[in-house]
C-alpha cells in the first residue's frame, strides 16, 4: 500500500496552490473476493423434448441417497467455508428453479428431500470473482443512518465499480465515517460477500424495471449488485450516487450509471430509500443513449436537471419534467484548456454551496491523461457558468500512473466535510485513493470569493 504524505499540488505555473491531503489508504482489486451467483442453462425445449436444465436435474435425481450425500459432502468441503450460509444459498436457488419449473408445467421437483434439493441448487450456482481485475470510479453520499456520531463526523456510503471475470462490471459498496480534521475510517469488509437478489415474483414480470433486494442478514459493505437485464449483461458501470431531496421533503438516494450489453450503452438509474431494496430502471429519451449523466440533488426552477456529455466531447445541461425521460440539452462547457482538449465530462452530481453549484469535471489531455477539475454554476440558473479551474485540481502523480488504464484519475462523486471536499477517486482504472481538498482553495482557483456567511456543512453536502 503506497503511502502518500500530506501534499500541496499546484494548479499550474504561477497559479494559486490547491490545498490537498492525500490519505494513505488505498483500495485495490482482490481476486479472493468471491460471491455465489446463479448459474443458468438456456431453456431448449422443443415439442416433447425436455430442456437441458431438466436433463441436468434428472441426472442428479438418478443418484441414490448415498451418492447424493457423497457429492454434497464434496461440495461443502470445497465451498462451505468460502461463503456465507452456503446451505441456505443452495436451498433458495432450488426454490427458484422449482417455481420456474412449475410455471413451465413440470412437476418433478415436488416432494424432493433436503439433500437432493441442496445438491440440485449447487449445480445451478457458481463462484464469481467480482473484483479480481479492478476496483475503481467511486462515488460517495451521506449514509441513511447518522446516529451515534460525534460532532464533525459523517457516516457515508461509497459505491465502487468492481470489474471481475470476463471484464464484467458490477456495483459494490463500502461504509465508513469521515470527519473534520481529514480523518477517514472505513468499515471492514465482511469475510463473505452476497449478491443482491431479485424476488421470483419480480423475475416473472416482463418489465425493463427490476427490483433487487439486499440479503437481510448481509451488510451493505458485503453486497454486490450484478447485471440482470439483457441491456446490462456486460456491466453496470460508473454509478454516480446523489442524495436527492424531493419537493415534499422526502429523501431518496439515486444513482445514474451506464448499462452495457457488449455492443451498446444506455444510461439507467438506481433508486433506493434504505439501501436494502434497489430499483434499476432505464432512462428514456435521446440523452439516454449516452454515458456520464449526473443528477442535481434537487429540482432547480421546478425541473429536474442533469449534467451530461451528449456528444462525447462537451458538457451539456439537460432539464426534464420527470426523472425517467431525458431529451436534448443545451451546451454548457466546451474544452478550453490543454488538460481537457480531447474531452470534458462530469465527475459526479453537482454539489450545492452558498456560492453556486460546484461540479467536479474530468478532462482528457495529451497522451490520454485524465485529470480532475471543477466548474461553478449559478444556483438559480445553472446554465450560467461562474468560473472554471484553469488547471486540474487532481492529476496523476508518479505513484498513480500505472495500472489497467494508465494515467487516469477519476471520481463519480464527492462530499462536503466541514471546510473540505472529500473525494474518493479511481487510480489508473485499478484502485481507489482518497483526497481531502480545501473548499476555499478550490473556490479561489475558480476565481470566486468564498461566501463566509454560511458554513459549508450548513448546505446540502452530498454529490
């Protein structure tokens, strides 16, 4: 784990210093993190021909009691200590199969004994290394539970993009506490990870909207959300979480992400009120075929607002009367400085400050180097740009240049903590680092005089 000392990075020659502390903690990919996932065989019934699935189940049912117990003992010897409540996982997988068989007119699964049920369930599960290749592109929001904290502390939820076998991306989480004084405490990962599951009743519905549930006995830090729909089958990428405040006072955590099917991309959103139940739903409208959409944390001027990159190069402001449908937006920012000449995009949802909407940006420059900057938008009319950083706030250091995609620093969302921005960020598409950046120095780099009449912690602090 590389340890970075407290440092000040300058925005450029002659520019004001950006006061930034690089926390020594690093999160890296871990091939030992595995989860049990359903293993699916395609249904291939034709006329009176039974399916491949039914044939496999038939082979297991032909084993006598001793054979079943012997094979089951081998399974538990190999996998019982690698997963949480393995027996229950197999039983639930069998129940899903039994319900599917019943829907299709098969009845041979009725009345089976416990060991047969477990062994059949085991044949339709497999281990998956969900974070073997990379862990990257985090976003962070205040946790739904802020109880039991001292003054200056905020409990947070961080989402991360985990890349595993087959280069398929999924969504994972870490919980922790951050506090003034630039202190960070991550909650330990549980020894076992569990996949969020879709109820059979929800699976039977033909709808682009799907609902998944966290295992009631699993922590959020041990939960993985995998692709479910055909549009998502090659990955759920770069979740940008925001704590959204509805006009009626309700709070909801909404994340925008990119669904990838191997050929096409589309933007979708994840919605939750408690981080136990998650609704995944595709956007509609012309903007939905692009990636990198980031939702404002409240309606502005009576409308929902997004920052997006509709043409792959420039930043747009998109407005809508609904959360689900997003059409064409208006050009907001074009590449202007050398560090962003290739393209500019957002690095998470806008953060509301007394001075305006702070939007972290990413710019791509020579040698395809990704850096993080910022712009400030008017609070009442976010189409007005009040300032932008001439130089990056965070650029790859020598210790952050190597990885799966070199020369990249990237975040999907930050959070205000006291007088700092707390920014978890991806490093070379391989690992995750943490930075604390002085808000005052960012505003000065934007050419804005900080509003000293309000503390940053008194305004909406999520991104």
